[in-house]
C-alpha cells in the first residue's frame, strides 16, 4: 500500500465518513478506525417497533449548502421535515424561538413589554447572559433561558461565551414557527445510520479500536495522511490536560396506543424544578409514521460523562487549551494530521457543517498529494 494514495481516518461519525467517501471516490484506499462497535457516532438512531428515537439527542439535517445537500440526498432518501421546537413556561407552550405575538399570554407581559420597548439597538456580547438580556430584557430571559442554560451547561450563564447564542437565541415577530430557515431540510427515511454506511461503502472499517497518537506507528505508514475526528484531548492522552465537555443522558419511554404526545419534536423545559432540559419525540420527523399507534419520548438529562458539547467559556480558557492541542497536531512530524468535526475542532457545529468539514478535509488531503 503506497502512502501516496491511502489515508487513515480516526472516527466513523458523519465527518470521518464524509472524508472517507470523498477520498475513495478519488481512488484512495481509506482505513477507518472507530472506538465504538458501530458506525455513526452521536447521530446514530435506534428503532423500536418501527419508531425511531435518538439516544444522543435530536439531529435535524438543514442546510443552505447546495453541494452538501446534493451529496446526502443522493445517497439516501430524505423525508421533508420542518423542525419545530416549543418551550414550556408554566402552563404555557410557546414557540421557540420566541414570537412576540405569543408573549401576551404570559402573566408577566406588561413588564416584558416595558423592557422590550427599551432594549438597546446593539446586543451586548460580553457573555451569554448579557447577550440574551440585551436582546429580550431581563424578565423574559429569566423566564425562558437562564434556568435552562444553568441546567444544560452546569455553570452560570455569565461564564459562557456569547457565541452560544449566535443564530440560536432570537426574538421573532414574523410568525415563522420553524426553527431553521435553510432551504434544504429533512430527516432520512431510514435514519442516519444508512447515510453513514453509504458514505463508508468503499472504506476498510475497523471497529472497537480506540486510537491515540501513540497508535499511529501501528496503523499508518510514514507520511500517510491521517484525519482526526476524535476529541484532541483524547487523541493526545490528556497530556496538556482535559478539555471541558458537557454530556447528556437520554431516558427513552415507549408509550403504546398513542400516535403523538408532544406539540412538537422537541419541548424545552426551563423550569428549575424539572430535572431534564427537554423532551424529544423523534417520530415527528417522519410524517408517514404519524398514524401508527405507539410513540417514544426521551427525556434529556444534562451532566453525563460523555463528550457531546464543547464548553465555550467567556474567558476563552477552553478554546486556548484546544489551540494548544492543535499546535501539537501540527507539530507531529511522522504523518500529516488534519482535524475535522465537532469533537476534533472543539466547536458547536450543525450536521451540514460536519459534512462540509469532511469534504474540506478530503480536498486538503487530495491537494497535498
């Protein structure tokens, strides 16, 4: 096997699988190493009695990237699905993002109205809390966001970066109830596993193998490019210290005899007295299943020992440590190493961005050869 036309990919999630697909399409022999005993990573769904559910949380494919959409929709059939989220505030179920017209039903509406009339023209990006307060006022922030954020991240919102709020926290007045505005949106008819398997069709796959930099001499040739999609603190055995991550745990319940039980796929729970952050009913994504009796609702609990979300602190400490690990990656002499995907780049990205990063990584490897 010549190093000039082969590559190693660490991680069989969406990004690694996309890179593998693009490289094999250009004649590369690709070997993929995955720590789990299955492919798909966090986007892999499960099925019970023909009903899908997602053990790692809701994943909705949405994009304005035409090339990305053409790729994924060519490989698998997507059902059209416009994602909606609601938020439970006491007895009220409001749209998320919040719509001004719905806020009138809140008991706090007079106070909210006064605060909205005096919000600044420019949002305050000092931290997550100042961003949200300057966007919607203190009362609405306390009702809908503060406690949810505290539960989700396990820290005070004023210690989080405002970047978390960008493109995720809005106050709308246009009556558009969809969470996303991208022209391409959907959910795979048979789940995301089929997509990942299609992307990996021409690759050699090794399951149940955790790879660190210490293993590269055993699995790669000198000079052979290696794509890293695992977290860099794991890949470098925590030599510079662990990065801060936030994990979630989902408890799933099958409910027989009913078709759908929620007003939307995701319902956020900002009430501090509710231990979980949200409930998810994936069945909403596939309209063809709506008539079928039986559904599955998942409660999402934060604080699990898993690496689902990087923690962008307002002080920038976590990002600084990530940059140090990236410097180690660049300094590795035996192989050219490339990082891509949410875990390896320590970034909070959407699924289409994960695919785009996989394509870009493949193009970088192709150009370097």
